[in-house]
């Protein structure tokens, strides 16, 4: 991670490669994917297309490339070509021979024009030419029937399409280009006879009258039952009074487990699209599937490994650890100590060197002397002298929901517990309101 931070800040790193390894240049290989992003490559050897002829995915983003070899046009199997954040001034015309190419990203370069025949690539569905120095887009793009996403914003001198249209998004750009060439889309008729669809209906396997005692579901429920019945309240602080919930104990346990897993998974997936526009999300991801391995790597997302969650989930687990330690009792002093320790070393058992914070206010708060002995007072003092916008409600995404779980049947206490954690880092009014809203909503769901 440290090397990648050096790279995006412009510092030289001894870990970055300046040329492709000889192993890729001297012998033919069967690799289908090559990712050499976030390095210091200045050139790509022309023989590379003949040494790795079966490439389907090639990521050269975040390097120092100023040009590309014309031989790239011989990568006939290439489906995805990522070239963003280089110093490219041109794209070779031979790129139009990439008949299998579906996605091309040349954003954040120094391009003044792109090949006129780019729209003739038959499989091209996604094109990103944003943040360059383009004056116009080729008319051939208006004839590209397969093209569904076209990003062209950030080209200050562009006149065709007009700048305001380019800044309006992909749909506006495609509409302009297609109208400009008076493209007529042939109507397609699809026969429906004989294509009746019968949806598959599966019964509730959990509610079956003849349970399978050896099934994964049955074993999972048995483990949960053993945990709930343990004699140690330290391990299970959740002991609601009779009538506190209408839910079956197994359902209640499942919902709480789902809350924890859902918060962590949602946080990890949320990294994929954070700070992206709708068009950028459509360009980099497929709506039907979103996997950790496909998360875009850029100057923001490079801070985390693909599939890792952010400090929001980390702080949620700090709250959970504190609750388990004190048998469900919320203690902001204990949370403050855990938060400071996490900031200094992260979770060492997970290989962390330190905790990475997104909140500027929390960073300032943790730098203050006396924070662990008076977190509420210190956080308020820091907030009062901080700049507007320093405070955000990021912690409300996960950590503020947990303090109310042990007392979910008592909404006033739920609110009080949530505020005790919130005030330890985020005393701003909106943050306090968010903490109460989220914690009481979840408590109601558990009821």
C-alpha cells in the first residue's frame, strides 16, 4: 500500500517497474490477463502483442506512457484495454482492428484526437475518453450500434459535441452523435410463439416438516442454539426480557448476524462506486454482477485491497469488541481507547500496520491529549474549532447501529447508547440525528 500511495503522489518508488519483465518479451505465453497498472512504464515493446497473443484483459493504467506501439492491433482476442492516467498524446489507428474489444478506457491523458474509425469496432460497448484535450469526437461513434456507454466529460476545448452535452452524461452524448448522423436503428421483431416461460418455484426448505438433521442449515441452527444457551453472559450479552420481540430466537439471531455481515459486505462493495458518477459506475461495472476482484483500482480505491472494507466497518467491530467485553454495556471510554489503539496499529492479526481513517475530524480528535479520558469533551472542542464540512456521518453506516442491539426493546436507551458512541467522534447535529435514526430503525426491526 505504501508503494501505491507513493505512486499516486508522484514520488518515485523502488518497487515500481520501469519496463516489462523479460519473461514476457522473450517467449510466447498463454496469459489471458495482464495488469501492470501503478508502475513507471514509459514504453511498451512492440513485440508484446506477439508474445502474449491470447490476451483478453490488459491494464496499463497509472504509468508514464506517452505512446503505444501499433502492434497492439494484433491482440485479436483483447476484450478490455485500460490506459487511463498516463501521458498519451495519441492512440494508434490499428486499435480499430481489435474486433473483440468491448471496453476501452483512455481517460485522464493528453489526447487531442482519437482514431476516426473507432466507432467501427464491432464489439465496443463502453468507451471512456473523459479528461483529455479533445476538440471533437469521431462521427463513427454515432453509428456504433453496440456502444452503450460513452464518457466524454472533462474535455474543456471540445465543441462537437458541445461541452455542455459532454458534461451532461453518456446518454446525452450518444443521442447527439446518433442524431448528427441521422442513424436509423432497424426494428427487430422477436417471435414469441412457442416461448412460454414457466418460472421455477421452490418451496421453503427451512420450513420443511421433515428436517434433514445433517444439512448445513440444521448444523448452523444447532451452532447458534449452543451459542445462545451458553452460561457465559460475557459471550452473549443479548438477553432480552420476555415479550421484547415477536421473532423466533433463531430468526432474531439470524437478523443480528445478517446486520454484521451485511454492514461489512456492504462497506466493501460500497468502495467500488464511492465518488463515482452514474456513468462511471456503468462503465467500470456490470449491473448483473459485482465481484470484489472486479473493483476498479484508481487513486481512491487503491487504498484498499479488493474486497477489503473501510474504517466504517473497522469501527463497527471496535464497538462490537467493546460490547462483548462489557457484557453489552456501552462504555465510550473503552471505545475511545480501542479506537486510538486501532488508529496506531490497525488490526495486527489481519496484517494491518495502522488504521486508515477517512474522517478528517476523527483524525484531529485522536491527536488530542486526554482523548481517552474525556472523549466527548475533546471531540466537541475539536469540532467547534474545525472548518465547516470537516464532520461527516460515515460512522453512522455501521458502528452507531450496534450500541442499541443489547437493549433493542428499549428505544430511549437505544438512542442514548448510540449517542454515547457518536459523541466520542462526531458531535455534529446531523451525525447525532443519523445515529439515532439508524439505531432505532434497526432496533424496531429486531422487535
